[in-house]
C-alpha cells in the first residue's frame, strides 16, 4: 500500500506562509527521495502577457521570482527546479500539476477573506476542489524564523489522524495516511463515524453497556480495514482506532486539537449543491478549522487509482527512432550543405552512453509505388527511380542524386510510414524519423531544395488512406517554408498546415495571406518571421497561435517537419533558437498533442546544417519526447520580445480570426 511521490510541487508566494510550505516540501522531498518543483505565479492573466502594458512588469517579476527561489533553495542538496508561471494561482497550479505529472502539491493556508471567501473559498480550498493530485496544506508557525533556519529543521510528524468509512474510496486516503505514518514513524489515529449500528445484532450504545458495544464496533472496524489494505501494513503501523458518534467528517478538528495531531488526511467529499454554496464541502471545513496541516486526497487518486498511475508511469510507452545506414548512401558531395555527415553526427549522438538503449528502433521499409502515387506523379517517380543507374544527376542546381539516392528516398518515406503506424496503433508513445533526403520542398512532379519525395506530406496522406485517420496536423518549424507540403493540401480541409519560417527566404512563399484555397481556405496557417526570433518568441507563437487553432481543429495525429536550421549557429538562417528552445518547442507540441489526439506525435527530420549543433538539438528533442526531461515553458516565454511576438500574433490573428473562433 506504499505510495510513491516521485515529483512534488511546492507553491510559494514568498510570504511567511511560503517559508512553512517550503520547509514541508523540502522535508518530504528528502523523505520520499522526490524531485521538488518550486513554483511561483506572477498574477497576470496568461493571455495578456504579450501585447499589454503588463508584459514588461510580468517579465521583471518572473526574473525576480527565479532569483528569489534560487536564493531560498541555494543550500538544499536534493533534486529540484524552479517554475514561474503567469496567471491566476489556482489555475496555474492546476495546469502545472497535470502537465508535470505531479504526485503531491504543497501549499500554505493563505487566501481570500470576508465576502469573497464565502463565495469563492480560500486559495487552498479552491485548489482542493480542482487538483487531480493530493494537496498538503501546511500550518503556519506562530514564530517566524529565517528561511535558512526553517529549511534546515527536520519536519516532525508524530501523530496522524484520518477518517475512514470503509468504502473503496477510502483505499486511496488510507494509502497516503499509512505511507506518511511509516515514513515519519508516526502513530496513526483511524477515526470512524458511527451514525447507526454496523449490523443488526449490534444495539445502539444508549441501549446497552457502552464498553461491550465499543469493543464489538472496534473489532468490526479492524475486520473491514483489512479488506482495504494489506494486513502487514496494519501490523507494521502504530494504529489506534477512534470511534466517533456523529456525522462523517465532524469531530476531526476537535479531536486533532485535543490530541495534538500533526497531520489530518482526508478525502475530498462534497455536500449537496445548496449546502456547498453556503458553507463549502466537509473537506473545506477541515481546511478552515484544523489546528494542524491537512492532506486532501481527491477523487482522481481514490479507489486505488494512485497505484494505477504509478504502474502506468513505469510502463510508459517508449519513443521510437527510425535509423538506417542506407540513408547515408544519398551522396551529394561533402561540400553540399545536405550531406551524409548530418545524419552521421546524429547517429553518433545516439550511440553515446547516456542515449544508448533508451529508445525503440523502428526498421524502415521502402515506400511502395502505389503509396508514392498518392501525391507524386508517375512520371516523376520513374524519373527519380532512373537515377539509381547514374553516378550523379542534378534535378535543380542544388538538388542532386546518386546511385543510392532513390533507395534512400523511398526508405525515408517508408520509414516515416512505419513510425506513424506504430504510434497510431498505440505501440509507441511517439517517434522521430531520422531520415534523409528531406522532403518538405518536393512538389508533385518536381524535386526542390534538397528534397526528392515529400516525406511528411506522404505520411499525412498515408495515415488517412491506410490507417483510417480523418484529420492530420502538420507543423513545420524549418527555417524555410514548406512550399511542397502547403501545395499538396491547400485545398484540403482535413489537413491543417502550420508553418513558421524566415521571410524573405528560400523559396519565397508562405506569407500570412496564403491561407488555402476553396474548401481548404483557413487550413493553411503561415507565420513568416523576420530574422532574430528566439526561444521565447517561437514558443509563445506555438502556445498562443498553434494550440488554440489545433484544439479547434481536433486532429487525430500531429506530424512535425523538424528543421534545426533555425538554430542560432546554423549557416542557413538568421534565427536565434538555442537547444533549450528546441526542447521548449517539443514540449509545447507534446502538450498540444496530449490535449487533442492522445499524444499521437511523429517528428521527421528536415533541415539543420551545423554539424556541431545538430546532434545536440536532436538529443534535447528526443529526451523531451521520451519524458527524460521536461522543459520549463513559462520560463522561456517570459523572456519573449513583446515587439516580435506582437507582429506575428496580430498579423496572424487578423488574417485567421474569420476561420478560427479560438483566435
């Protein structure tokens, strides 16, 4: 029945309340060997960070918050990280809890007063209603001490009180109560409210000797308890049963006061609608009147579901990788930007000790002719196939082939097909097709911009025609506009194409007003950007433009044309994305995929021509996809240039608000 707390979120507002919450969070992180997230919310609405006078102040306060958190935690020897968000504290804590897969939230009793408290409840009361993870509300000490003294003081929990009604929902509450009792070597007081006899042969205490009835009730209590938790857990615990005659939930606070209880553990239970409106839930009564810290366990983890969550996290589906040495046989010349050394750098990174064995290998297959014919003309396919007999052939001044190019090209498309199939089937969580030649410039009957067959466009049509999906989102963040992908689907309302790219730049397409044609109008979203856009601006665009449009579109699958030539050191562009920025972009797209299509997400390699950085960039993307790292999106977006973001956001919204209500 042991509960694992792998990740704890401690919400702080830097008041005297927060020092106590930090003390609790740090101690619990040590006790449970947890990763601690220390969060602070800058109270500006998230949808007003950009484009309002509040944006500058929000950025300044975010920087202050990071410094303050680092100051508090500077001497702590544990795994931790700061998180700063913008918005309403309860909303942001709820979002972070879900997005970061938090197992426990720690906060201090602090909030509204007077009429607002009656109508809304305090901050912690509203958290208890909404959080999907347990919430530990700490008690504020009467005497204030320096923060360093507080954090270095061990937390003492000697007596724990919990209520049990023997329903299956009690199992989750008991799990937390027993785990805390074991960790802190505390006595567990198990209270049961007796309103009526437990069975017909037990008379009411007023009509029989009280001691005899009490003994029968206690025996029945322990019998019922062993049905919910393993008997060994009870034997190893200093357990005291408490019978309370009255309504469930009543008596907890008075008993806690009389017996110097250090922690109350309760499930989240609500009264009827009218009573709840007037006086809140039973849980909120405990939060208001308890003389000690309170741990609330919400319905999301009751009935043993907390154990299911841990089992699921242990058996999380893996990230797949398409990798094959035959992609290196597409020879363009060592002085050509798109040469075999690009993949060699990435494959070398995959063989490093910290990456080896972390991902599932996907063996590519050649794309069949009938699959290529879904988009490309038969004459063009024959033209590329014929290059297998030619030592060197130029389709355009910069698009070349070699004897191994045709095989590499059909393996690139086929490898992406295999990745999509395994993600859609649920065999893999997500995947990255590390293939070449790239594809997003290729047109129906023409190779262009180093591209032979349009891998991503073929992947989208393959998912529809052969896997039965209805709507596909293609996201393209290459520095160059994916003209071929756009042209294939600009009249198709079942494929949404979203592209960020440097403008003016090759191939000279992809302006804001290119929104699609006919039935497909509105399903092409172009965000042409001037040079100099960095991590914050890109991620803000994906958060504020891509996500609301995607949520409204409701795709069944997201495919990404991943171009690493937006890196600040890439010779092909003038953008300022760092490796952290690629992690942020990946995390943002992953969160959007989780919301819209159950996380079904496949990346395919496009550009990226700096051999020193491309391996590092792909590495951070893979680690995000696999869940080995979790990028702090609010921290990156807080540094976005308001002017740069405004330009992209306002122009896109002006063009597309007629198509998308969410804008």
